[in-house]
């Protein structure tokens, strides 16, 4: 039986597919074209849904390990009790090459409004201008910052999680490994939404090819931007590509989800299995009939409402 798109998702994709049909996909390695396209889509879709009126934000600056400065944006609900509670570090998607916190402002606000869990969104630096280890080190520095500022932000340091989608999901997994390996700040849960985990995922699957939103050429471009000529080779560190982790034991409990029509499907399935076999508590969801980042495009679909409800539940469970 061949794969098919969820009907509601297929309907939502019609205008985007029509626009894409008139364009020639950029060649492998063309970061500027992909960045411009992705950021235009992110900006449009982030504002396509209502902005909640019960969330406030504040921006902060963080000095990175190599002396750069990045932005952190703190989101909290206006009715926060003031008692120490949970918080989450959020890492946006973009294939390691695109995106910034401003393009996900509405999405993060909606998660905070729905879950009540405050979020610190990290403007990590992107490849290829800032290859590995810069993005992972930026995220680790933000995790340390959140722990150090927990008291003033009203956060219980024992209830801090990491949350990311796509490349951000990969970075959330990477910082979980970094924190474990360095004996660093505790992470209560890793929420990995269709995470980008494995630099070896570059061979097209003919069954998935008609449905992909993030393609194998895109994936090769993102990993090469991050890792250079070592991408796909034997020496990729787990702090860059978490699928390479030798032993997942001792990593934080995980929530992992991916669509059945997503290029990342198999690597995410394998990662969830390996975590579970290593004794890490795992909640895993494989969503039929949906491709990568489908909930951004088809946010009114029943499938999108289900995945958002699950993510909100995972955030609130901290």
C-alpha cells in the first residue's frame, strides 16, 4: 500500500505546493537560497494564527564561550504565580542554517499560553558562518544561564527541560548529551519534535520523495554547513549529531514525535528505540499521513491539533 497525505494536510499544502512547482530546487550547498525561502515561510506562518494576550516577554544578552553575544528571549504568562515552577529552553528549527527567535515569536507565545510553562528562546548562531561546535555551545551556555538565573525568574532548577523542533530538536538532544557528559546542569525532560539527529540521512527514499518538505538535498546542505567535509564520515561527534551517541544511558526522559512522511522518520524511530533500550523513559509518536513541519502549514487540521495538544501536555508535565 502506498503512502498518502492526510486529506486536511493535503488541502492546506495546495497553495505552497503550487508556488514551489514553479521553482527549481536549489543545488546542494546553496545556503542563501534555502535560508531566504525558509525564513519567508517561517515569518508568514508564525503570524497566521492569533497571538495570545496573556504572555509577556523580555530580552537578555548572553556571552558565549568564544566571546560572541547572542539573544535570549524569556516568555512567561501574565498570571504566573511567582512560586518556583518549571521552564523550558526552546530551540527553533531551520536545518542548522536558517531562523532566529523573532520568526518563532508567535509559536513560542502560544505554547506558553497553552501550557503555562515559561520558555527561554535561544538565538543560537547558525552554520555555515558558525559551524559546529558553535550552535551546540550556544545552547549549552543558555542552559547554564537559565540555571544561574532560575531564582530571579521564578524557576525550579530541578524542573528545567529542553524543547526543539527539526534542527532545534537535534540541538535539544545534543545539549542533553553535553550536559550529561560534562556533569552540567540538570535537564528534567527533552522534548524532541521531528528532530534532525543523523548526518548520514542523505539517501532518498522513493516512497517518501513525493511528500518531502525538507529534502535529502536540503539535509545534506544543512549537515555540510554544520560539519564541513566531515559530514557523514566516521568521526562526527554526538554533540553535533546525537544519533552518533555511543551510549544513551543516563540521558533525560524523552518525548519524541515525527511524521510518517518525514525524511527524519527512521533516524527518530531508531533514536527512540535506543533510548528505550538504554533505560531512558521515552514517549514516542509516529503520526501517519504527515510530512515534516506539517503543523506549521496545516495548523487547523485535526492532526495538527493532536500534536500541539501532546506538546502542550509534555510542557505542562514538567
